[in-house]
């Protein structure tokens, strides 16, 4: 119920004050329903080459997110591929990155909670 200029000023203030640090896109039903395969890949890494691994993963549009972990595995990567075959090739490619010691992967079947 306020003007566009008021909303823009409020958003600018929130950005300036550090309350908003960035923006994202939440895919709509058409994108989510597009044929694709989602998977997670857990990786054990050579700690000295972790940054190299991240740089390589960042280059690939199939990589949706990448997280470091504590415990048995060092990294968690979520990927989206159009077909099972392309997923297989992507997992094979990940295994060839210098610094990746071991991977294990799982296909995501359904999202029960997504905030």
C-alpha cells in the first residue's frame, strides 16, 4: 500500500545497513517440473586443494550449491542435470578434479521441506 519510490528507498536503506546482502531466484513450477535429475555428491578432499575444487565446481552450471562439512566428508554439492546420463558424466567429472579423493552420490527423490 505504499508508492514504488517508498519501497525502493526502504530496500536501499536495508541494503546500506547490511540487512539485505543479496538476492536470489526461486524457480517457479515450470522450471521445477522441467525434466531433470537432482543429486547430492559428498566428497572427501585433500584439504590443501579445497579452493581449487571449489573454483572448478563454480565453473559448471549444473552445480546448484556447494557446502563444506565436518565429519567423514569434506564437501556437499547439490547438482541438477537434464538426464541420468548427464548426471553420470557430471559425477565422473567431479571425481577427476585434482584434490577430490573420494565421492559418494545420491539422487534426490522428493523435497519434503524447502525454506
